[in-house]
DNA sequence: TGTACATCAGTGAACGCGCGTTCACTGATGTAC
DNA sequence: TGTACATCAGTGAACGCGCGTTCACTGATGTAC
C-alpha cells in the first residue's frame, strides 16, 4: 500500500523545518521566501504544500521545533548553577553573536514573533515556558516556582544583550556589551 | 528663486520619517512597503525618491530619529533614580506593550536592525549609546562611566522583557512577565 | 495691481522581480502476480 | 525471478499581487515686470 516507507516523508518534513529554522534566524521570517526555504532543503517550491498548509503553518512548527531543541540542550550541561553559567558564557559569546543561523531563535526572531499569527505565538509561549522552567529548576532545585521570576530576568537579559550586540556597528562596543552582559547576569543571579 | 518656502520640503521629509517610524514599529521594516509608508504621510509612492535615495536610506534616518527622540524624553522625567523608576514602570506597562507603533524602537525592531545595512547599524549604535549614557548619568551622576555596565543591564533587560511579553499568546503570563520585569530591574539596580 | 512664467513638490503609471500559492505532470518506488 | 502497475513525493511552470524604483507629467507656487 504505502509505496514509500512511512519515515521518508516525515524525515523530509523534519529536514525542511530544521533548514528553515536556520534560514529564518539568519534572514528573518519576512526575509525568507518559500522557494529559498525549499532550495535549502534540496527541494523545489512546489513540494512545499504537500508538507505544510501555508508559510504561517511552517513558521509555527519551526518556532516550536527551535524552542524544544533549545530546551533539550539544557540536559547536556553540568548540573545546577554551574551549568547555567556555562550556558551563559556560551550564549553571550562572539561566536554565537556572529552565527545567528545556528543560534538562539529568541535572540534572532523575538520581535518578529510578536507580530506573527496566533498559532506561532502559542508555539512560542509553550516553548519559552519550558526554557524558563529549565532555568528556574537550576536556580532553585527544591522550589523552582520561587525562582521563576529570576529565571525570567536571566532569560530577558540574555536575549536583549545578544540582540543589542548584533545591532551595533562598533565591534569593540559589541564585544563589551557581551562581556558586560555576562557580568550583569552573574551579578543578578547572586 | 525658491518657489516654495525652504521649510516646506524639510517638513514633509520629517513627516515621512515620523510616520514611517510608527509603521515600522507596528509592522516591521520588511513588512512595510514604500507605497504604504508614503500613504501614511498623505503622499503617493512616486514622491519618495525626491526625499530619500532608497528605502535603506529611510530606514537609517528613521532609526536615528527614533532613538534621538527617545533619548530626549529622559529630560522630561524627574531627576535621578526616581525618574528612571518612573520610566521603567511606563516602559514595562501593558499600554506600551499593546501599542508598539507609538513605543520603543529597540523593543519593536532590535533583531531586524541586526540584519540591516551598515548605515542603519551606525545610526542605531549612536542612538543607543546616547540612551545608555542617559541611564548611566542617572545611576551615578558623579561618575557616569562607572555605571555604564549597569545601565546596559537595565536597557537589555527592559527591551528583552517587553519583546517577550509581546510574543506571548497567554495574556496572564504576558502581564506577569511585565510585572516580574519591573521587580527584576529594580532588584538589579539595588 | 495684473499677468506671464520658471520652479519644483508631488502624481500615478509603468518597470522587472520575487512573493505565496496552485496544479497538471513526472518518475522512482516496491507490491502483486 | 520478472514484469506490470498503482502509488505518491517531488517537479516546475504559471497565477495574481505587492515589492522597490523610475520617469514623463501636472499643477500650485510666488517672483518678475
């Protein structure tokens, strides 16, 4: 009956979602056309609508995928606050700043997500909650709820700092902003 | 010789810059077409190139104008830290969140500015420096330089918090994020 | 004061192009016999 | 084992539309005489 293996189409779909994530973070959502997104995945534009009902549909799935993946990376870190500090130094590194396509979706797309359709904002809301939960669990393993506010502060400061560093044309200032961001975040967590 | 008063064309140009600022902050830079921008200013698309060499040119001027205007609003606040606290409560209000067109350019456009041409990033860099200077001067009137890092922290946290609140589809959580953002910023400044 | 006219801000149609989306089709797949 | 064929993932041309930009033009302005 099924002439192709069940996994084949699903794998293609997942590949589109992942390459689109990279492209969106690099060129913006509005800045990435469907034909380009499909070419990135090694396909042509026509196949797009066999996988997604619309570009908006893809955007919502990409946002969900990006944030889920990011939340999962927390499990690879050292336990507790030490892991958080490692995450922070990596997050606010020139390497991360200079490669948005491979980096954090929030830093690359947050204001654009604010202008997206409801489905995308739903996906973002769920994903962001999971990430802030991960942070809170590391700040106060015994009572994560109590650290939720502080986790939000760390999250927003990190995202804002990376965005600012990317928007500056003065490389020296851009580097200082990252370093100062690490100091500020560590001070804030104390 | 000059058949129209000197001020007339300059006033029109300034009007385009201001209405474009509102439109960009509401719909994004990529999301705002030249024809729409000119209609917002009560003109037709053709007149655009009598005022600006390209859309990129306009974008850079709008960014410069937006940040200059924002820096100027600091002078209307009560002196010292009290003014900063008033600013913060206004900045992280549902009113500001729900009217991006009338609000902060950084919160509405920061990640898109990071993808813009050099001229726009230059304009942003100059403008952001002035705003952070204003904040630092209020934190440490006698030695603003020492407070520059802390001013950056306040700035990035405020921008990140407003962006996050705008991207959330859950109104209750979005409100909590704003309130928590105020608390976190005040804690951070202490 | 009245009229002719040079100026130039603004008009609106048109350019080629890429957008999101549709659709008739191709051709590799792997099952049926 | 070999062949016929139903399936369906993917192709690529085409749709109308809005994009940024250009340009021949209009018509209000206010100076010159």
